[in-house]
């Protein structure tokens, strides 16, 4: 049967109904609109209907136009009686009414949503960035939609297309694509901001951290004590962060008078499992832990530390350094010098760029490179 929902009727947690001679339990707390109870072999199916302005108007005893004026904040301006305004608003609150985002989109010609595409949301850096960006969006009344690609270009295309189908106003992307051709085409119809990665020297709006300078500075301070052996574990070599961090590593060695040996560079991907496997293979090859090691990302160091913990190496004298920082490194028994990105600033600049582009402005500069800071934990370092 079709049961009209009366105000407050389903605030009780349990409602009993008879069906085919048995008593059925309906969990119906705070449901709104109308409920259709459809008989099935072993129970019921409840179909809910969203509360509309028409429903509010009927319960308040006013016209749909009057209810719409009140709910859109124009009731007082257009001289709707205070008692009527209060009655409409009270019913809307009671029914948890929310205006349709689709109606708002038609009115403003915007969806008030931004799409964020990242390789991996469990990555500490991307997780912190996403959190900072979401807070900025929330304060601006914008909804952030997030899609993860798992470093898969095909999955990235699917995620981006899904964002476009949901009419996002703009896209912020850490791309794993080999080039920016697709985003160049897309930018003709939708604002696009790249961050963290710059495929094939793209000229699209971009926000990223300067990886080369701080990496070179950190390595140049460590290398003099480890001129005979200093290993680099990186992610996919084709990605710009991998190239930049290796460039900084190489420059740091050169600044310390150390020439990079090709065998010192080992690349995999940025998942912790890759860091674990590369470090395990390196230890097996050497027959011992390496003397000094730089990991190109937090995820890689996570894998290295997991291996070291499993093999009782956390008390060893290996010299560890990494790009990306994590507050838990302060609690480790083995010191790790790191390069700390400012994820709050990364998020702010991305938000600033995409907001200006959505508003039709020409932001300056359109490509922004942010500074990173060194976090020194190895006390006897030069």
C-alpha cells in the first residue's frame, strides 16, 4: 500500500506492519516524503521519495510559488507574511529539505563542483593535499569530487570522463598520462589545472613543488660521508617528479664532488610495495643493507621501513633520506632527513588558479613552483 508520511510518524525506530499473516519490522527512522511498501517473499522493500517544494507547500497550506520564495530567501522582500514564512521554514527544517543542486546549476550555469584526479588517495602527500583542498572548497560552498587512477592512464581517462559527465566546473589533476594532449583539448571547454606533475613540459596551468633545489641541497650535505655508496630509489622514470628528484640527487652528488654511478639508481613505482621489493633486492645483491639511501617519495620509504622492521635493521647505521615528510618519522629510532612539501600552499594555489579560471579571469602567474623545506633529523650531519 502507498502510505502517506505524516510529520514525525517515522521518528520511532521501529514500525510494525502485518503482511501475509506475519509481523514485519520496518526500520524507518527519519524517512521523508512518501513510502511505498512493496510485498516480497520474505519481507518488504521501501521506496523513498525526495521532499520537494511542492510537498513543503502542501504541508504548509500555501502555493508552490510562495513556498519557493520563502525557501529561496525572498519571502520577506516580497512581503510574504512572517507567520507564513516561519511555518514554511519550520516544515522545511522538520523534513530536512534541501534545494535541488540541479535547479541551482541551471540558475547559475555552474555545478559548483570541482573534480580532483589523483593517482592514489592513500598516498600521504595526496591525502593531505586532498584534505586541504576539500576544506577550501567547503568554505567556498563548492563540492569536491575525487577520483583515483592507480597510476593507470586508462583509468584516468575514465575518471576524467565521469567528472565531465557530472558537469564539474573545473579539474585539478595529478596526471599519469605520457603527455598533456588530452588536457590541452579539454582545456578549450573546461578549466584544467595540473599539479605535482608536468607531462612533457606542459604549458597548461600548473602548481608543483621545486624538487630539484632542495634535493640537491640535502644530498650535498650527506654525500661527503658516503662518497663510495649512495643509492637512489625512484618511481616511474617517465614521470616528472621522478626525473626532477633524480636531477636534484645527481646535482647534490656533483656539488659534493661525488660522481653518480649508474647502478646506484633503481626505479620502480611509487607504491610502498615497490619500495619494499627494491630495497629487499638491493640488500640481497649487496649481502647487507646499503650505507646511504635516498627514496624519491614517502610511499617508497614506507616500504623500505617495513622491510627494515621485519629484518631488525631499524637499529642499523644506514643513512636514510627521502623526498616527502611524515610526522611519524619523528618517532622512529632511526633518523630520516626529509624534504617537506607545503601541501596547504599547494592546495591554496590550485584552488586560486581554478577559481580564477572558472570566473573567466587570467591568473598570473599561470604556472607556480613552490619552495620546499629540509627537515633534518640526523644530528651529526654536516
